């Protein structure tokens, strides 16, 4: 009787083992963050501000003109009635941002926000700032609807470097939920409940958070929540 050949070769078994190991590491990485026991939280849904105003504190540290970020009454807001609007402005700046006032400078946090891209001729990209140290040193999770891509990018004094890119569907005119789990191990990002990026990056280990857009992108933001 002839002997039966093994179902998988040694090379295939090692490959399967490597895949299982990677999945296990990713699962542990994710759970180490969500189970870190956050004791504090803050939520900004922008509903306590007056429509058409620039909220106090939001212009500090921003590279934008004063009235490029305003409170807007928006019927589609995830939490009615208001959103923070980044008004589409044609200028020479590549990037725009607003920091969350009094956001903690921490190394471990869970950050969530809703966003909707509504306009843009040069770009349609909105994002979340993480580990903000100063105008030259921070991370941004960038959702690019023109290229259907979610990227984790590091801003440096010379360049915006996007080392982590994943293909996703980002529909302009629709609300999306972006979440970042940040710890000393790195940054894990999810879009609409699906984990997209897990980056083991140890640059800029702590900092503040905020909202971000590219070029002339017009966008709405709502329900910005920080747990730390």
C-alpha cells in the first residue's frame, strides 16, 4: 500500500503558522489598548455653541484664518443640532488643523470622531490629529475619498510621510466614524467599526489631538470623544 502524502508541505505549514502568529499579535495589540482601563473622558459634540460662531479656544495654535472653522447647524449631524465645519477655502496651504482645546497630552488614549467630506476641488481628505507636539511634529489619520485610502502619516519639519496606507471606501457626502487606539506600542485605527491600520510606531510618543483637512477640503466633524 502506498503511503499517503501529507496534506500540507513543511513550507506551507510554516506559512500558515506565520499567518496565525501575525493574527494573534494583532489581536493582542488591539486588546491591550481597549482594555487599558481609561479613567477619564471628554466629549465635544459642538451643540452648546452658537451657530455661525468660532468656538473659544479652537483658533489657538491653528494655521488657519479665524473664520475657516465655524459651528454649523447641520440636519444630518450624528448628534443634533451642530457640527464643526471646516469651510472650503482656496489658499496656498497644504494642510489645515484645529486642536481640541484642553485635550490631554498623554501617551495612551482612545479617540473617536465622526466626519463627512462635503467638498473640495484640489483634495477631499479629512483626518484626525494624534500625538500633536507642535506644528511640525504630529501624526494624522487621513481619510482620502478621492483615492479611497486611509493613511497614517507622520508630519515632520520637511515632509508629511505616509508609511501606512490601506484601501477603503470613503464616500463624500456620507458620515464615517474614525477611531484611534493609541498606546506606547503604537497606533491602531478603525473606520466604521473595522480595524484598518495597526502600526508599531514609537515616534512622538505623546501629544494632543485635533481635526485636520487637506488643501481646499470642506468637511464636517462631530462627536469628538477622548478617553484616557
